[in-house]
C-alpha cells in the first residue's frame, strides 16, 4: 500500500506551526468566526456611536424656512415599527422559506440569516457615522430647538440659543443626513428582495412577471417607509434618497458575500462553508481531470482521477502480486462494513444536502438537497447541458466523494456500506441522444399520438427540460 501523503498545513508539527496556533488557524479558515467577530465589532461600534456620540452642530438661521416645519410628535413609522418591517418580517420570511418551501438544511438557513444581520448592522453603522459627522439640520429643527426670545433673525446662531431641555430631541435635530429609517428599511427589505430573486431565479430562464413583482414587493415597502420620513418632516427628499441608496447597496454587498450572482445557475444556493475548498485540495490522491459536465473530456474524469491518485509511483507496479482471474474485494473492505438492510424490491436512496466542488473552484458544480428516491420509483434529474447530471450519478455510484452531509441507502449511511455489495444493486443507463426517425416534433411525444399534443404544450415540456432554447436555435426548430 502506498504511504499516506500529508498535505502541507494538515499536520501542525510538520509545517512548523504550533499545535495551538495551528488549531486556531484551522478554526479561523474553516468557520464563520471572522464574520461573527466582524459583526460583533460593527454592532459594538454602532451602539457606542448611537448612545455616546453627539452630532456636529451646524450653524443655522432661526428664520430659515427649510428647517421651520412642525415637529411631529407621532411618527407614521416609529423606530420600533421600522424594526418590525425591516428586521422581523424579512427574518420570518427567510426562516419560513428555507424550512417549508426549500426544506433547506442548516447551512442555507445560517447563510440567509447571517447575511441579513450583517446588512442591517453595517447599514446602521455607516448611517450613524455620516449623520454625526455631517450634522445637517432636520426640516423641523427650529421647532425642536425652541430658540430663546429675542434671538435675532438673519444671523447665524448655534445650539446655545435653544431652550429645549430634552437631550435626545434637541441633538437629534442635527442628524438629518442620511435618513436612518430609509437605509435600515432598504438594508433589510432590500436583502429580502435579493433573496427572493435568487430563490425564484427571476433572472434565469425568462421567468414570469409574477415572480418578479413578488421580489419587488419588499422594495416597495422600503420605499413607503422612506417616503413617510418626508411626510413627518424628519427628512427631505435628498436625505431619503441617499439613505435608501446606501441601504440598498449594503444589502447587495451583504447578499453577495454569501450567495452567487442572480444570473448564476446556482443562484438559489449559498456558497459552500469556509474552508471547504481547502479541504478538497487536501484530499488524498485527487487531481482535477476535465469532466464532460465542464464542456469536453471523458465522462470518467472523477474515476480516472481516483485511479491515478491511488498509485504512489510507477515503481509500485513492479511490487504488485500476480492478479487472479477474478477480482476479489480487499479484506479491509469486507471488514467493519455494514450490509445493506432490506434490499428486497430495490433500494431507497436519499441524498441529504450533498454538493460537489472541484478543488480549484469557488462554486459548487452540482447540488442535491433532501431528495428521496423510493424503492421501485423512477426518477430523473432534468437540466441543461453542463449542469452536473453525470457527477450526480457518480456520487450515487461512489466514484467521487461528496463534500457535505450524506447519502442514505435504506436508512444506512452509504459511507458505512460495503461498496462492492452496494454496486451489485446498481444498473447504470448511459445517456444516448438518439432520434428514432422523423422530426423532433414526432420524437418528443414518442408513444403518444403526436397530433394530440398541442405545440404550446410541447414547448412547455421542453422548457421544463431546459431543451427549448437549443431546439429553437436549430434552423428548422421542432420540424427539421
């Protein structure tokens, strides 16, 4: 047997890093610790600024009409209600969507919630930094200030002329730019809009207008919250527009840190956990071999990579004993491996949050979430070319390793099953793009009366199978 290869960095003593430091380093690169540390720092800084820092007090005229609007004692959207709209509503939608509709695992839930939290805290921090630095008077500053009797008009004055005794009411009059309600609402509801757009894939495959409008609904709600600040004379249009843009950009930044582009084929799935690409590079005997799912090359790429990696050097071939006529399973494979229970009537296969990723790629090639293929059930994975069908089959056949969770066969983890016994129950059927005869219009509804299938019904089926665009690009389309 070839000696085990320990990649650099896997063993703390060999790469010169102490045990404790090496453990901390691995934890840092394989967890969300940097994100949580950054989040805690932002939240602490925001709270300190919000409660301890007074804004810059810009000079003003007591007869300036732009800051002479009445002070609204009752706001249309008070702070607590803005938290409900921009924090708790998006949080509830994220949790319900992932739990009920997507039936997602912990990683997807965690990525969605962490992105929302970072979006809200970062937007609040940036808004308060700018508010206190600029010190722009609110439209209702004069009503808040209550200038002392005899204060001369047309003369620049400062906060010393104010008689208001409520500390927060007075000093908050110089926190007009940008609007905090606007940035907070767009940071939360804007993030929700991006999330829904990714889950509904509105920028993929020409999705219907209804899905797009559903994704725009949170943005409309955020806009109404921002407009209410003008109605309450807390801000002017300039404050509201800049605050809204700030919140929207922060929401996009926070979303893209954990989710692919909305035009990506994997836009409904978060990026893999930190360090998963490092783990794959360290896998013993694995080297990247082009696969047909990448657009060229043999379908046996993962198998060939595993085979090449199992040979330590060419000299090992001379040490091999003569092989018998029939291959026999290794002794270590037969020992400590479970047999598949209850194989009568086929097997039940359940992939659970499985994904596959090449060592040099930052994105997963294929994902397979919480699927259950029952005994004697026929199932098909339908998708466009290069979307990973071959790799999915290779994962089921155990010719390449999955990166996360497990595949369960008859309630037993596939990693604990004797692989030789498992493969005896598999009958692979390869892809054969063969036309029997005639046009595509007659081949697609094979076994049915082609005249009984309407053209629009036929095209709808092909759209679901991701083949319509290809067929439409042919010179004669469905009737060559």
